[in-house]
C-alpha cells in the first residue's frame, strides 16, 4: 500500500482538527480533569499524527486514533505530575450523567460536557464565548483574540482567568441534571448565536463577513443538534443560522458593495440550506411556547421562501415579530419590528414605531437605529432629516462595507 504524501497527511490532520478537536479534547478532559493539561495532550496527539500517519497511513477512524493518543499522553503526564496535582484544584466529575454515544464512532461522546462547562453561568458572556472558541472550536488564542479585536496577551489572560475560575469554583464537568439542562442549553445557544451574528456582520474591520466564525457557529449548532436531537430550541437555532447564511454569496456585489435584501439575486441563494432550514422551522415551532430562535427562523423562512422582494409577506413578518416580542422582549426586536411595519404599512407608520424607541437606553449608540430612521425618512422625502440620520449612523458604524453603504446614501441625497 502506497503511503500518503506529506501534503495528504497535513490535509488529513487539518481535517481531523476541524472535525474532531472538540471530541478529542472533551474525552481527554475526562482523564485529566484539568483543561490546560488536556489541551497540551491533545496538541501533542495532533503533532504525533503528522509523523505516525506519514509512516503508517491515515487511520480509518482519525478521531478514535487521536483520542487514544491524547488519553495515553494524559495518563503519562498525570503519573509524572502526581504530587503536583494533589495541591491543585481540579474539575469535579461527580454525579455524571450517562455518557452520550456517538453512533458514527461507536464510543462515548463527551462534547456536551465540554460545551456546557464553557458556558457555565458562573462565567460572564465574553468568557463563555472565548472558551467556546478556544476549547470547543479549537481556535488558537491568537485567533480568538482577533475575533474579539483585542491583543493576544489580553485574550490569553482572559482565557486563563476563565479556566482558573472553573477549577477554583469546582464547576462539575458533567451534563447537568434534567432540571438544570434547559437553563444551561439556553446559555450555550446564546453563545453560538452571538458567534454567528458576530461573523455574519463583523462589528468592525474591512470585511462584511467573518466566514470562519459563521462556519464555526453553524458547526457548533449542528453538533448540538446531533447531541440534543429532541430539543426544539436547538432545531430553531440551526434553522435560523442556515436560513440566514443561505444568502451569504449575495450580500455584496462584485465590487464589494453592500446589497440589501431587495437587491439580492435570489437565484443564487443556497436552496439546499433553505430547504433544511424550513424543515427545522416546522419542527421547532411545534414546541409551546416556541423558542425565540424558532420565531426568528420563521421570519427568516418568510424571506427565504418569497420568490421576490415584492412578494414578501410583510404582514406575516410583523405578526411574527409581535409573537417574538412577547416571548423575548428586546429593544432590537422592537427595532426590527418597526422596520417591518415600515414595509407593511408604509414609511410613516414605520417611523412612528421607531420614534417610540428613541429613548430606549439599550439602543443608545446602536447604529442600526439611526440607519433605519434614515431609510424611512428618505422614503418619505424628508431629505434634510434623512441626511442627519445617515450622518449619525455613519458615526456609530465601524464596519467598512456598511460605512461605504451609508456614505453612498449620503452622496445620493446631495
């Protein structure tokens, strides 16, 4: 049998890192009860794969090979660090729920333990997101730092503090009992959704989309779907991500210009993703009450299934936003509903709904509020006021693609 080339081995290891990192790390933490030691052992396993697979070929089950190598390395490390470890706080693994089984691999799946540990309520949201990117997605500290737009040293310190808090607080490394699981899953879903929204429209920088964050978040949502197939909120989140990302290739023109929904070429939308998303929406909406993700996905499905901008059922979208507001009161949801009202009932009605939000403290400094007002004022022919609103939005926007769009609107108004 011919051995693989160095390039083929490198590609196989990279693919395994993308697909198997979370599984291998989660299984290794079960041995070490120490996140840092587990990370070190997993990294050693991937490094060893480069040499071993070149000499013996890529294994049929790379994840199983890597897990075995990492766990063996962990046992060796623990033997050498026995005295040291007796004086360190370690992850508690008490009252552990029965292991989930990954049917594709045939061995227990510990990834859900890893995810819920990263998203423990004792950690603040930035720490949850950073740990999820680092431990579950396998991003380097430098890559996580770039996602947060902070120096690598700052992010390294943040991740270290979060790991230390998990250990010192004796946070159990386990799937929570049924009574606690909904609260913990909601924290996980919030983190995945935040990752997606950050990647879908980056808060700052030259690019509109961070494809790496979008793909990582969709991958996490798919993983959660496999681990919790009966959870309607998980189905709703995956649906929302798929339906939103289905428009990815049409959000900017060939010249890099931002294209609004009404300008996008719907024939280029990802129809397979839309079909999968719509099926998941139907499943997610059967839960009572429906989750906020299911309702957001239902709104995205209305857009995805509309054959053209002119055919969009804005009345249905406004109604769905009304239900969403009852389930998940949020100033941003109210803002989006006001925009939908502007299309369903005319710009004057939309502007009246927006003006009710003017004093909302959570929208202070939120660039999409003046941008939405500017568009409605432009449609009403109130040019001077529209110019002022666009100028305000421009001051509050740091993404280069969005800034160019707003500047273009200002130029059009003269």
